[in-house]
């Protein structure tokens, strides 16, 4: 059975379970009301009726409890996202723009850069970029050395990425993804980083700061 069919059946059972709750309240009131009024006595017919009602009540509770139990969602082990999973729209756009430049080739300063293979998103490199972007935003500076003296290679290693080569681009006071990528493309050093022989990329955006990290894994 498809998930959609299961959800439809469970929705119907949920309605039934809600109705069962109302039914239980009404039946309880029916059973208790005669004894709650002073001077009232139960006849034999009343006792038989209430005994029958209680038996029906027990049977229905058992049946509906089984149905309701079937609709309790069972939490399954969540599959962790892959390292290449791109979580947000702006990150997808940045990866697309960089790969478009790489597929077409470009000129970095006066050096013609041939087309390069597309990059994959890597969450470990994105983590390293995030740490540096947060550091720059918090301490109000722009640069490739962290406020604690860390370098790009150290930050990437701490993220768990085993690298052979890495590079980093940073930008400040740029409003859009496109603006950041075009700015890097027009800067010779940053342009060479985007066109370099890397396989993976991660990026981060914190406040007015943008960071790209490129990597090639050690094999």
C-alpha cells in the first residue's frame, strides 16, 4: 500500500477515535446519572440496559483501540543527508553559477582558463565556510586568516574533510549570490580559485559576508 493510502485510512480512523471519545463521555454520563439524582432507583430493566450498554462499550473500546493504535506513527531511523546535499536555495544558485562559469571557461586577469568539470556540493566544506563567515561577522573583519590565526587548511581539516588541495574566496558587503560570484570572477585570484582543479565546493553567508571553500580530497 502506498503512503498516501495509508494516510487516508489513518485519517478516517482518527475521526473514529475522536467519535469514540465523545461516545465514552455520553455513555459514562448515562451510567452515572440515575445514581447521581437523590431519590432515584434503578429498575431491573435499567440495570439490564446499562449492563448491555457497558458490554457494548467494552467491545467498542477494544476494537477502536486496535484501530487507533495502527495509526500511531512509528518513527523510523532518519537517514542523514549525504555530503553532497545542497540545503538551501541560495546555495543551489551559487553552485549553479560557479559550475556555469567552469563549463564555459573564462579569463582570469589575462590568463585564459579552459572549461573545467563541475563541482559537487560538500557539507564539510560548507561547515568550514560557515565557521569563517561567522568569525568575520562577529569580529568585523575580512580576510583568510581567522581571528584566532587559523588558516583555510586548518579549518577544512577540522570540518572532517581530508584534503589534497583547498582554496577559499571571501566577500563583504555584497547583496546577492550573483553579485558575489561576479565579483569573484572579476578578481584574478578569486577567479582562479573558482576555475581550479577541485572536485567539491561549500559556501556560507552570514550577515554581509560570503565565503566559498573549494577542495580536492586526498585519495
